[in-house]
C-alpha cells in the first residue's frame, strides 16, 4: 500500500481517493505536497472521501494522501488560555509568524507552544494510584487560571516515578504511570483528545445554579443555569454578537471559550483588543486571562469552520474536567450548519429541508448535549454552558436551524428587529423568548436573594404581558380612551421596558448590574405601581401622578444609582411615598 | 512539455468537460483555442480522475465537440499588478480594455486572495466624513469597513455612491493616498458611463481603477470581476499604502451569475436556487476589507445591491447583511417623496460606528444623540401607524409632536441634496435642533449633562 494513496478527484474542499482501504473513518490525513490537513468523512469499497481544511487550489490528481492513524484531535495542555486558534486548533499568532498577515496553506504548528517553560508543581508521589481525570500536576497558566494537568480519561495505574517541582515544557515527562498490564506511560503536561468525542464524566448533576450575567433581562426574566444551553436567534443587526460579547465579558463563569464560527474578521480583532483592555472586576486582570478564542472567519476554509465548534467544546470540556465553570459563546451556529450543508452538497447527499442534510438535527443535539453541570472524573464539580447564536435566513424563525436548535436548548432569547430598530438593546423580545430553568433555579434565587425576588419577577412579568395585551387596543383606538388603571399599567410597563429591560452596554454603571441592584430596581418600580394603583382606585387622575416626574426618575435610575450605592434605593422609596402622599392629601 | 488537448467531451452552459487530461490541478487556468483562430480562457472547477470540468469565461458559443485545442497553463488565475493600474480600465477578467496596452507587472497575485489572519487585523476606528448627515450621524462609515447600500431598481444609489466618493475625498487629510477601485458587474453601459463621468468631473479619474463587466458581457467573467478588483485593491492598500475605497455594483447580478454557474454544474440548490455556499462565496469578497497591522493602507468597501422586489429577506441582501458591518438601506417611499438621499434610517446600521465616534473622534454627544434620534424616529413610525387608523386629530399631544418631528427629520435631516456637503458638527447640531422639537422628558437616551449643554429650549414659542 505504501504511498499509493493518491488523489483522484477534487471538488471544492472535497477530495476523493479510489481503491484504498488504508483509512479509517474520521481519520486525520495530510493531503498533497503542502501537507494540507484533512479528515476522512466517507468510505466505500470504491472510494474514500476526504474533506480538506484548507484551500484546495492547485491540488492535482496523483498527489499523495498520507494517513495519521488517529482521528482529528487537539493537543490539550497549558498555553491554551489567552490564545487564539483557527478552526482546527492552530494558534493564529504562530501562523502569523510563519506566513505574515495573510494565512497561507499547510502551516504545521502545534496548538501549544512547545518551547515555553511552565512552573510546575507536582501533586502526586510514587506509589499513588491514579485513574482517568486525576490531577497530577498544576501550573499557573495565567494569573487567574491555575492549570491542572489531568490523567487522560482512558488511562489509570500506579505512579512509578515523579520528577521534582520545577520548570518544564509541555512535552517533558513529569511522571511515569504503570497501568494494570504493566505498561509504562509517560505523563507530560499535555495530552491529545479527538475533538468529536465528548470527554467522559462521572455523573451529571442537575442545573440548579444560575449563570449570573449582570444583564437584567436575562438574569431576572430569562435566566440560564450553569451547565445549561441557550440559543440567541436574530436577523442581522439585531445584536447577537453584541449580546454574546456582553455575556462573555460579564458572566460569572471561570473561563470563556469564544468561537467565532464563520463570522467577521474585524469582530474577532475587536474581541482581541477590547478584551485585553477590559479589566475583570472580580480578579483585576484583563479579560483575556480567562478567555480562549477560536476564530474561523467567514472567508477561512469552510471545512475548518465545521470543525471549529468541536475544537471549542473540546477545550471547554478539558477545563471543565479541571473543575472550572466554562461558558461557550458560539457565534454563529448557523454558519456551522451551512458548512455542514456545503460539505453535504459536495458529497451529493440527499438533502432534507432547505438543502440541509438530514443529519442536521442529530448533529445539533450532539453538540448541545455536551453542555452540562457534572461531577468530573476526579470528583470535582464543573460545568459547560453553551450559548449559541443562530442567524436565521431572512430573520425567519421557522427555518430548520432555528427550529432544531429550539428543540435542544432550554433557553430561547429571541432577538427582535423592531426593538433593534428603536435601538432597544439587548433586543431580547420578552414576549417570544422563554427559559425553562425557572423551576430549577427558583430555589437558588430564594435562598440567596429572598422569596420576594421571585415575587417581584412575577409582578414585572405580569405587567409586561398586560401591557402587550393593552397595546393591541391602543394600536386600534389610541391610548386616550383607556381607563386610568390601564393607563397606569402602560406607564409602569414603559418604565420597565426603558428603565429596566433596556441596558446600555457602553455605560460604565449599566453595562454590568449585580443581582442585588436588579432586585432593588424591580422593587422600586413595583412599589411605585402598587402605591399609584391605590391612588388611581380612589379616582385620582393618572395625569396627576405622572406630573410628579416619578416615572421619568425611575427610568433613569439605572444611570443615576451607581452599583456601589444601593442605599440610594431607600431614598427613592421615600420620595415615592412622600410625592404620592402629597397628591392623595389634596 | 506543453500538450494541446483536442476537442471536448461535453458542453453544458458555460462548462465544458474534457477527458484524458493528465496533471491538471484544481483551479488551474486553461486556454481554449478555437479553429477560427480566436481563443478563450477557462478555469478548472472540478477534477474526477482524468475527466475535468472547465468553466469558460467568455461562454461556450460556437464551441463544438471537436473544434478546440485546450492548453493547461499550470497556474491559477492571477492578476498582473503595478502602480500603473491607477487610471486604467479593465474588463471583468482583468484584461485592459482601454487600448493603452498590457500592464507591465510588478507582481502577480492570485485573484482568490488569502484570508487575512484575524490576529493581524487592526480594529478599524477612523471615521470617514462623508458629508451626508444620515450617514455621518447615524450610520457612521469607518475606514476599513464594509458597508453595503441596499437599494432597489430605480433608486438613486449610484448618485449616493458618487457623492460619498466625492465628499469623502475632500475631507481626507491624506488625499495623496486616496484611490478608488470600481467594479461593475452586470450593470448597464449608461451606469458605468455615469460613474466614469462623475469620476472625471470630480477630478479623481487618475485615481480610479475600473473593472467593467457590463450586462451584455459574459456571465462567468462576472464571477471574476470582484475578485480582480479586490486583488487590485489589496495590492494598492497593502503594498502601496493607499486608502482604497472599493465600490462594487451590483452584487445581485454577481450572485445570479454564481447561481447560473452552480446550476449548470448540477449542484444542489438551497434558497431560491442559489447554491448552499453563497454565504461563503460572498464572504470571500466582503472579508477582503480591513486594515492590517504594520500597513498604512486600508480597504473600505461599499458594495451596492438591488434588492429584488425591495425584499430585504431575499438571500442576497440577507446573506450580505450577515457578513458586512452594517448596511445603508434605501427606502422607496422616501424616494417617492423626492427626498435625497432616501436613506431608510431605521433598518440601517453601522456596526463599527460605536468605536469610531464620540470624544476624540467626532463629538462627545454623538452616540447618545444618534441613539435618541433612532428611538424617536421609531416612535414616529408608531404614531403614523396610529394616525392612519384613528386620524391625526385624535392623537395625543405628544404623538402629534412626534409626527412633527418625523416630518422635519425627513425633510431637513435626511433630505440634503446632491451637492450639500455638511460637516459632522453641522449634522450633529441639526440633529439637536430637531430632537429639541420633542419635550425634554421624552429624551430618555441622553443624560442630563448633555441635555443641559445641547438641548435647544423652545419654550419661547
């Protein structure tokens, strides 16, 4: 067989090889003289099909295809954090050193910097029994992330020898493990893992802790759990990327994996520059210290775009296995689905809906099921939360990617064009969005922020739904004819919409709001509503109440009350009471 | 050894199939010599063993199964480049057609380009003053951005593009380094002539590279036109350190050419018959805008597309909007009222705007004012809707104010005429004048300090 596996056909990123049995399914291969990276995606007795992760211009029939005998994978170890990779896990900075500002083909670079020395502490001794997932060494990967080297999940045995603490490179052996069959394995700081295989866990845990994002509309009305999954569908310009940036910046996960899957290059450079300047309030370190970026922009090869999602989630699972809470931002899963469609078309498979392959739903569900809060093999707890943006064609939510994503995620944050047009951001439509995590999370909210948090949320929800119903009438006959109690609902709902749900990402105080302040804001608004409702019921005209300027004041409280001056809310309550009391006394 | 292959095996639309070809490489360029002495160019688009599929740029008319000799050139499609391309006119496939002879190349570049490494990009934040109020204030154009104009047949998008070129040039302090690459795809001769004449009138013709694929030119060439143009643009920007503005019109014709080519290859169509890879294909054009670390130049793109039936959900505008950094949407009802430029403000957007405006770039009140104008104008739409149901007289006082604001906004702010060049300060002040038609309590997007400074009190009225 040697060296006889040659290309016979080429069609875009898809290459075929005839009459060979040398390859296995999903094996990684090198194609042609430039050694382009590819993956075997189809095997028949006549021909083997390979998708190539790089531009295939210039390939010829007769060029050699060389197998690697292992599936497409990524080397996991220290050096991943604060780095930026392409879709198949090659660091873009290393590629830049090789080929300059434009990406050339066949750049063979390892995902980890193999020459960098890490300050390693060993935490096992000879004779210790280790199993898959056990931590045997740690090092400081960035100032806030401690990297814990874990035994590959499929390996276990007894430590035979250990090196002393000190400086090591990723490929240096720091311990030797002897497995049950007497075979010795060298433990380095890194190991290889196939990206399409989920990393095993000990046990799945219920999703009972919220991922606090500091975004009011999400935390109060549409919360997501750590280990949960959410979809953000929206047409172009509705702020998907903006919402994901906000979540990546402020959510309380330990680690963020941001996958730019088939999106804009300038956006990735924005993330790079913005995150390195932004200081994480909790750790006082740049955001990049806890962020991994996967950038496979829309003009980079389409097959690598398909792989980028798996590269991202594999990295996330790896850090989860160290006991971290990880959040993945996948922007955008539609581009990934389109990559599937494009490859499928080149394979001449029978299309299902809108040209998408019939296996689209199963691929989506496989991906979202890799989210979860778990007990990892070493017994620690960790989680992977997936937040996937969806870009529906023509902003039509009935298209296959949106519909199938809806089935496999439990949060649905639908972005709305008309809100975006009015520059109401985040443009999450509170009527069509939903979260299924309420019942799982209520306990946590009640314990940490009191029962009244839930009660206030329900009141806010009630007012918004009432307003929606009333607006149907207003649209037909104007608001003047409504009775005063209904006008009051409309006024208060306006405060909720503008003063509470709308949040300014560029405002220093408003970009992140702690839960305590969110609760107090709801409290003040509902307080005003209840007091005013009493007045209205005693036939005091609503115009008298609006004249007090209280509604405008509450609309601006998000700017006026700094996040560290929550005592000011008491003044607001007092002002409401005195102002309304003065009306009722006249 | 150069081999000529005799005859072809199949002809289908603009594709020909040849058999028994050895050593062909993917995307290689071939010359097809006809018996009548003419020659055409083609590109290998599929290889299956010794059978290859070639797209013929000039079309397959009068090719028969046995009147051709095909020669493989052994290289992908390249564009010869030198600083002399400025002021020249090329056809859609990059051949000079102005009768001034071939380009003596400094360099040849593959027209497909290679993706810019995201870590090598500089995030763009230099504001381009176009002198058009709606664009500068609400949809700010940034150097290195790709900002398409979504238009429809019969609207004045060409005038707008020309006005942007003319006025952006004047305000540019590095005028020396400014140039324009113009790619016409499937447009009428008059349109191309209009652009040429406008370039001449505004004295930039020597700074323009034109690529013309008119509506009666071969369709397959149309798929090359933007690639040739962008290759020229990248060369000028990143080798010659120039600020390049690329105008591409009309992207819809381009996409239709891609569709035609795809269907003749027998590919599985997705929406409206466009191939599933239209997104990737368009992205491979639009993503070639930007700035690169260590280079002074930039590529800014203003693609123009006509939305069939003014439908923004049509695949071409839809996919474009997902790739580009915003869009300028033209509105037929404004056009009908004689308002120029007919920019439909609400669906328009500039994604890079937020980091290129405000203190140090334009003025500290820019962002909140823009926000408030958008919010207020959105309310105007609601009020109009209500007025159309219950009549204007029945509206509340505040809704009437909104209607008045809406009228003024359209007739003074949006409407500005072909030659009116407004500075950013003028535009912002005008915005304040208009927003002050509304009571101060309605302005919930602007904080009090700015309101104190800029809000125009109309109490005396």
